[in-house]
């Protein structure tokens, strides 16, 4: 196995990992020096590739396994909307603090480069509603852990969590255990 092949792994197989990897641009020193931002916007801009990724996320979870898709601000919104549209389900945004107009639950967490607060409307989910949570990147797991907690607190039942890219060296998956993580590409 070559070094390139070893890098192209993911929970949906090497072909899916390669598709995601081929459309990621590394942006050094963003949002601050020393951070290499993984820009997934080229994947979103490529219609056929984006459709294929959305279809593979739905195939992994099963179109009938969730009632609503929760997207984490901001790129998670893009994924959540596409999945919800394709499956005829609803979409719920998990927003940064102060962006929601009605009573909300909030959760603060540490990022790999700072701190933040996420919120979801208190009435975003009906009791026991099955929720698929999606985001672009799993890093330290802070954003994901806060979101999964918010879904639980708002009455939803998390039935899946998918990211396009997992930065395994930051151990976010470990932080989320025992919940399962579905990462399209793991580095």
C-alpha cells in the first residue's frame, strides 16, 4: 500500500474518501497562524460530486432511518438541506449564539482554536424524533459533542452523526464515544 492509499480511508470506503479528498483545499494559517483549514467548498461547488456524497450519506444511514436532519453552522447547513430535500425530511439549524429568534437551548464548548456557543430552538424536535446530525469536519469533537447534547436536550433522538472529514489526530471520535461517527474521509 502506498502512502497516498493509506491516507485515503473513510467509513464509507476508499472510493468515497478519494472523492472527498480530491476536492479539499488546504488553507494554511486560517483562521489563525498554525491552523491548516480544510476548505470543502470546492466539493460543494462540484454538482456531480456533491450529489454523489449526499447520496452516499443517505445510503449509509438509510432514507427511512431519520425524521429530520440537523446541520451544524455553517457548512453543516449545506449538507443538512441537501439530505433533507433528497429524503423529504425536515432540516434544523444548530446555530452560533444569538442567531435564533425564539427560546433556545445553548451549549458552550472549546474549539481547537478558541471557545464558542451553539444554540438550537427549544421546540426544534418533537419528543423522540429521530435526528441525523451532519457537519463538514470533526476535529476535537467539541462542536459535535455540544450539538449532540443540544439535540438530546431539545427532545430529539440522535440516530446518526456524519462528517465529510475527520481529523483523527485530534481524537474527536474518542470524545464522542460511545456514539458512532460516520466520516467520509479520515486523515
